[in-house]
C-alpha cells in the first residue's frame, strides 16, 4: 500500500531507478478500489458494517485473523492485567484500513492509518465510520516521511508500527530515510512489525528480465534487498533485530514466509479465477481481468523461486544513541 514518497504517487522521477510512468497506479490491485462497495452490496450488507465479517473484503495483504493476532502479541498491543494504558499504533500504507480496524477492534488500541493514495484513504475512512470504530481509528491522507509529532499527528510517537506489503514500493534511495523515520515515530521500547518482499535469489542468480518487468509493471517494485541487506538497513537506522544469516532460530525476529505466501497466492488466484462468472457480474469484466492478471503475475513470481516473503519484528531500544 502506498504511504511514502510523493514522487512515488505522482509518478515523477525520484532518481532512484523506480518505475515512474503512471506511478503506483500501474499496479492493477489499486485499480477501481471502490470495488469493495460492489462486494458489500453483493453480500447484502447494509450501511452499518460488522467488523467480525469485514476481513473477507477489506485486506490487500496476506494476513488473516490469526496472523494479526500474533502480530498484536509481539507488538505488545494486547492489554496486560494491571496496566490499563491504551496502546497506540501507526499503520504505514494502511490501504482501505482492514488490518488497522481489526487490531483496534480486538486489542482496544488506538490506530493512526497513514495512506498516500487518496482513493484508498477515502474508502478506508468511510468503511471505518460504517464499522463504528472511528473513535479508535483515525485516517490521515499523508506522506509518512513528512509526518511529525505535532497537531497533525498527535498519535506520534507511538507504541507500535505496522507496514504490511508497503515498503516494497519504496525506492532504494529512500530506504535509509524511511527506516529512520519509522524509528523516530516510535517511543523508546516501541516495536515495528513488517511483512514484505525480499530478493531470495542465490548469488549470481538474479531476477530474470521478465521477472524484473513484472515486478516493475505489476507490483511497482524494483531493486528488492536481500534478507541480510534488509536487516542491515534496519539496524543502521537504530533498530534491534534478532537475526543471523543462515540460521533459523525459534523465536527470532525474522520469519521467512515464502512457502506460506506461495501457497496463499496460488489459492487466491485459483479461487478468484474459478469464480469468474460471479466476479464479472459483481465487478464488471474490466475489473475482473485486471485482478486476474495481477494475481497470476504474483503466482509466477513466487514460482520462479527468486521472490521471497518475510515477517520482521524490529525493536527500538529503551535508550537510543
């Protein structure tokens, strides 16, 4: 989801080698984001929406309720006996707000949703109001890199930060600034939970030209870091991350999700394609074809063996240099 870099949104040249033509809206997942309203109507849901049912229609990432529950636990969002303080969360690249609403609903935390794409922001704000949770979820149409702890963002610094399939859109040249901004947006002892893509290819075995074009044209993504580079960038910004390359340790902060995401994206594509008649009736043929093409492209990338998926927990020390 888009949340950083005005250049990224408008499609202007940011000198980082990221795709510029058409901006992030070249990504077919972000075409006709108002389609969620077609889905709500098709399901017979009225003006007032039930948060316990919304997970089926309001998430662009790969999370389910169990994944978000585990994220809430490692982020320390769940209330602790004897401590009634309301936790605060910033969701960077919040899309239409599905995970943010779920976490606010299940943990009682207060959430600031930061989204750069105006149409996603508007739809997210509307759904939050219809779910009757606007008292705990606030939407900001903003560039996260420009946000400061002031009257425009009183939630900052926060206890926790989430970024679900967001940072993959950020040009390499902006990564250091991005991670430092995340660090500054957290209280001492705060935690950041990331789900993202990384370059899983073996040394000398890079993405093929076709895969590179697919990443550029379908995912608005280029120059993915390796896992070791990703962690190094986080540490350079001041974060603590428990990770040693080549070792998989139970309970460490880096969880390779590639196999799970490969299975998820394959199932998503097959399920969507099998319901072509239904989806075409609900959303129209143009929207169906765009999403079908996008879902197929992601399956091809994972099947190539060079695209990886990861969940990372990064901690801001209680005392920072």
